């Protein structure tokens, strides 16, 4: 089935390329988490360079976003993108009347037929979700909406207290999610305010979404990276270091079992380094010298366990690895 899905995906992409949201960073060739975070930070810093400006960011949380796709609405959207009718019919059939059941050993549950949502773990579903959400996009000089799959963030520049555009964008997006049957989890939606002004006024009024005030946080974990309202990476580095140390423990355990150096290196690259250098292109060049030393010290500890030379942090975030 996945082979067929890949064929359909290769056939579908060229037809819809011009309709894709340029600020959807997921499931796109040559784009990823690093690009989404760097773009958000670049826009935030550019806003903060202006006199009397603050930045407000709303991070939206959805409940089971893939499970709420409506095939009929998706079909209408694909027609608007001028996808050929046979492809639309195939996709609609792919999403409707899907038998589902649970197997536990030799016992099977009752079969349930589903016609809402997209099946998980498939090749086609993630791209269909980006198409389902591609008809809401916004990018002005002072506000934008960016997405990474269902992780959506509204970033707004508030100049001299004028926040009308930002609030209007949040409101329009919330209204659009309702029309498209996407379930917002307001209790887990968060806002972060970045304010570097010397003379700060009283805190801004909170956003109200679906009758609930959105909680304002000093830091937020966005796409696996901790962002804070000081943009200084302190919280993220603490989390990275803690995770690296816990995984270094397992590396040492493997050595105590006389695992060969080659296998230790493979474990380091796949388990330890993947945690240490996740999204390092975003933060590697902006952290304090002391934090760089902490990470490099941890790398040297791994070197002593494995018995080989390992690349320092600088080579990872500069792309020299």
C-alpha cells in the first residue's frame, strides 16, 4: 500500500505546489525543524530592533489534528487547487469507510468503520494534512502565522501598544479552525511575550480563545527546543545538558559490558549526539561561552568512554559535521 501511496504523492505534489503555504515547514523537501525555529527567531529579532516594539507569540495546541480531517472538506479544497477529479476520487475513497479493529494476541475487537480523519503511520496522510490547512495563511510586515504540521504559531510585532492586527489574526485563525473541525486545546495553548524595552508598561491583556484566557509563560518548548522570553537559550542548554548526561550514563554502562568501540560510537551518534545537537543550527552560535564549554566537556567525557576523537559543538552547528 505504501508503494501506491508514494506514487499518488509523486503525482499529487506537482499539481498543488503553487497552493502550498510557504510558511508550512513540515513535509517539505529541504525544510525542517531548524528552518521553522530560525524563521520564527529571525522575525522576532527583526521586530525587536524597532523602537518601542514588543513581540507576542501564540503557540496553538490541537487535539488529535490528523483524526479530525473531513474528507468532504478536503475534496472541496483539492477541487479549488484544480487537482484532477480522478485523483480527488481516489483520495476520498482512501479516507472513507476504513475498517479498524484492535488485535490483542488472538483476540479481535469489534470492527469499526471510520470516515473521518487520516490513517496514522502512512506516507500520504501528513501531506494531505498540509493541504487541508493550506487555505489559511498570513504574512504581513508585522504579523505572520507559521506551521510545522499541526504545530502552529502566530507571531506579532506590537508597536507602541497597538495589537489590533495580532489579535485579529489570532481570532481569524481560531474561527477558521472551527469551520474546519480542528479541535483547539485552549488549556494547552500558550502565549509568550518578549519585551526588551527599558520602560515597560503594565502586562498586556491576555488573549481570550473560546471563552478561556490563554496562559502567558516565560518559556515554551517549541518543536523540541526551549524558547524563553529573554531569547538567551539558558533553559534550552540546561535541558540539553541534562539529557546528554543521562544518555552518557547508558554509554558508560555499555562499555562496562565490554561492548566494542565501534558499537559504542554508533550508540553515541544515534542516541547521545542526536540529543546534544538537536536543532544546534538554531542555538549553537548564540549561547554563552560557558554553555559551549559545558557541552564540549560532555563530548570529551564521551570521547574517553569510546576511545576516539569526537566533533565539538562548533562543527555541528556550523554544518561541518
